[in-house]
């Protein structure tokens, strides 16, 4: 059967040209001029993505430019048995390209508290007193698009939105700030609770019919280019920091290649998406992921299992992975628990943030901002607030380490499977960093 895959091709002029054009917003590939086996049916709407030599050692910045890269990721379909996929097709390495899922859940359950309660629990006035408002920090919302008109009404003021550096997958059905009110608008609202002066950047990696892992990979490549490769002081590099909030996951590994496959995603640090996320973090971008909604007490119906459900990029050691609690500090039953899937970093989640409160009401009057989908941008806003005054050379590990080491009480000392290291406490973390 025809299966969507991510493939890695050796460099040629058509791939270099496509990658260079995509950095300027032209999302296309000249399939006729691209040297690829006939068995790989290339997607002409998906640009070539520089990926060095597709190893963690070979993805340094100098190897990630269109002219310097040895390999390029493309998207296409191949006729294979998905239950027993080959590692290569006619000499070309292939990797899984499963659908990605939003992690909202329980929209009918009554909210516990509201956004003001979240702000109080985070001590946003304490952040403001330190000058930590998110000023000159970009928050990239990796989701299904933001509706700025709705967001302005929900907030009571109009947040900054950088349309020039926003990005959308082909066929997403909208433009920056103009998407239907949905999950992405909720995430944007929640990120601004702790960092109201941050600038939103709209990365619509999912459209009305969802998205694929390759769409996230393309968006991360755009971030890397705009922040660290393009130069000239423009793009995302104009900001003091960039924080990416990701309220999506692979809820059911059955959508992936089977266990043991070299092209599998969920437990493979060397999958191209995981390599790209790592490259973005090494370049100085802070990446925050939700833990997922496959907790043992109340798993989402889409979950394949509750054990080892934190997987893929959500389980990388260099990202901050967020569990969920309500405004009273009680863990929400759908919040995925650790340890993460075998083969990935085990001590996930890292910390817990607030969810299931009356916030944006993006899903209707009285609806909760719920799931680890809401907890993730709440925590990302805390990171953005801290980043207001941190030096650009301070890496993610330092900031995330401060958040892990300075949490609110979760009932246990050290890491545990439910809360990670505890409930996020941005003021304490900022103080530990000398802010």
C-alpha cells in the first residue's frame, strides 16, 4: 500500500534550490529535476529540508545551510507493507511520517478555577516586579493556527503577532493570525498568562484535516534558518529569545513504523524530526512539549497505551516536557505519566503546569482550556518570561534546570512519574538565575 514517508536524498542542485526558496517562503519542489528513485513519489508541495548528514554529529549549523548540507529531507509516498517496512527503498533511507494529534481532551468537563487563578499561582505580579514580561521574546505556537481577532477579545487587549516570521504548512487553509478559532488560539492565550508582552509567531503545522510529522519538521527547519542561519539581524534573530510551544504528540504508536524498524519515530532519537528538534535547541531556541493525555486514570480515547506514552520529540532530554495539574495543584487524570518510552530519555515529564481552567473559551462559552495542551503553553510562557532578561548565550539546559530545581511541592522529593520535579514556579527559578 502507499505509505507517506520522510526520505533523505543526497544533495543536488534541485534540492539546494528548493531549500533556498523555502527559506523565503516558497514551499515547492521541482520533482522532475530531483534525482530520486521512481519508487518514491515525491510531494511537489513539500520543500527540500537541509539535514546535514542526518546524524546528531553531522547537524551543526554550518552543515544545515542549503549550500552546505550533504543530505535533504523530502516527503513522498512509497508502496510498502507498513507492518514490515524496509529501511531503504532503492538505496534511499526512509522514515515514518505518522499523523500528529492535538492533545486537548475532556472539553465537556467543568473548569477548575480561571486564568486569573493561574496567574496568581504562577505569581505573575512577582515576575512583573522583576521586569520579566516576555518583552522582546518570541513565542512560536506550533499548532493549528491563531485567530488574532478572537484572541484580542478573549484577552481584552491585542497581543503582538509577528506575521512576517510566521509559517504555515501547505493547505493549512489560512494565514497568520487569521485561522478559525481553535486549539492554536487556546495555546496562544495560555502562553500569554505569564508573558503578556511576548510576541506570538504563528506556526500552523496542522490544518483542518490535521498534519503529519513532516509538517512539524519543515516548521522546525524554518525556525532554525530564521533564528540562526539567515543572519543579517532579521527574521527571528531580532528577538532576545525564541520559545516554541508544542501541544501535540503521537498518541498511538500504531500509527508509526513497527518496533525495531530503523525508520521508526517514537523511540528513535535519530529520526529526522528528533534530529531537527535537537539542532534547533543547540542553536539556542527553547522547546517546550506537552507530556500527552494518556494518563492511567483518564486516558484519551485515541491513546494506544498508558505505559511509556511520552514518546518521540516529547521525550527528548533537551526539551522541557510538561504534565498537567488543576489550579488546586491536583494532577489531572489524563496527564501522561513517566517514565517515557524505552529508548528515549526516561525522566519525563520534567515539570507540571496548570490546566483545565476557564481561560480562552476557544471551544465555547464556559469551556475549559484543558489537556496537557493547556499546561504546555502555560509553562512556555514561564520560560518566555524568564528569557526577558537572560543573556542570549545562556542555553536551554540552564533555564530548564532552574525550572526543574525550583518547583512547588508535588508531595515527593526529586523526580516522580506524575509531576516530574514538581509544579512550575517561575519566580523561584528566575531568582535562582540571578534575575
